[in-house]
């Protein structure tokens, strides 16, 4: 049987366990380009080292445009190291630390910029039924990738909040909303999607599977 603590750990962005996350996003159309589709496979690895929480993310991309066919490539690799403050009061996790984005994108994917910034996380899990919080990332470009395809792209200065909300239904099943927002004040771009999802936590030996 799953304990209340295991259910919280399965969804805690600052979980005290090594985790591998695989997210696949299917984008049926792009704004202004209704005939173009895109798929983003995000692979993330996270590991706590004492009070420091490391998370690395690598996106694998594919797009399909009329007359061009499918194009595959990499997105930009990102890494953050968050220092987690002492867990007091119980059920409240908070941390802050630096982040770095490396311009590993190819075939037109990625921003083509070296970026640095800050990350902060707050997660409330005192209730065994409702957990919520936010991951806040701010990143700004400081150098361009040495590639003529990317060198003329505009600089990046982006604030990216991701809101978490989990409602435990029992037996490891839960409802969730974890949509990622994006604010680019320099270019006036704002994205505020809403998310709705359902998940299931399964215990497999000493490992937790969160689907």
C-alpha cells in the first residue's frame, strides 16, 4: 500500500529521491502556423545532493510542415541547482538557486542563446489530500551560439512560472494541473495556458512510478 508520504514525494518537485521524468507534448498547431505540428519529448533527471537539488532537462524535438516533411533535432539543455531551506514548518518546502541554459538546439530548434538566471520553488504538502505550489524560473541570454543560423535571433529575457495543484482521490489516483506560463516583457509575449490532468502512483519494489 502507498503511504501518504509516498504520494506526496511522487509529486513533490523537491522530492528527496532520484527521479527520472519523461514528458511528451503533442502540439497540434502553432499560433499563426495552423498547418505546422510539433512534438516535444522532454527527458529530466533530478537528484538531491545534501540540501542542493539538481535537475537537468533535455528536449528532443520534431516538427512537421507542409511541403517540408518531418524535421527532428534537439532543444536547449537546461540545468538548475536549488538550495532547499530547512523543512520547517512540516509540509512546506522552499528553495532557490541558479540556473543555466546551454544552446544545444539544432535544425532550428532552441533559442540559440546561452542563458543564466534564477529558479525558486515552493511546495505545500501539509494536507494529505491537496498539494500545491509553484516553480518560478527567470532566464536572460548573455551570449549567442556560434552558428549563423542562430546568431541573428533576438536576446532572451523570460519569466516562466509553473503552478502545481494535486488533488488526491485515493488508491494512488489524483487530479492535477501543472501548466507552464511564460512572460516576455521585452517583446510583449505572454502565454498563460490552463492544464488539467489525471495521474496514478504505483509502487514497484522500492521505486515509485508516477504515470
